[in-house]
C-alpha cells in the first residue's frame, strides 16, 4: 500500500466514524468527536507533507472534502 492509498483509507475511515458520531448526537460523545476531528486534521497535515500537489487534489476529491472543509479539519489541531 503506498502513501496515497494509506492516507485515503485512513481519512475515509475517520470521516465515516465522525459521521457515525454525529448521527448519534455529538452532545453524547463530545470528546470522541473532538479527538476524531483532531486526528483528521493531523492526517490532512501529513497528506500535505507527503503527497504531491496533484495527489493531494486527487485525495481531496476521492474523500469528498473541499478546500474549506480541509482547512477546517486542520484548524482543529489543539494549540494551532
């Protein structure tokens, strides 16, 4: 599995899990939501570090995130 595939699988899984948390009601599990959003933000930073610009654009398209959503997850990192 190459870096692109690994990041795609990781981000897709985390987004799915975040949607499941939100469906159950984020007020019930606020810490789980916060941790998952921070993990997504870290994955976004990793993708930017290890993927080419073309691969990064393809990744965002594959997982269904636009630039605004991508930046929003990056902003969830504690202390940043």
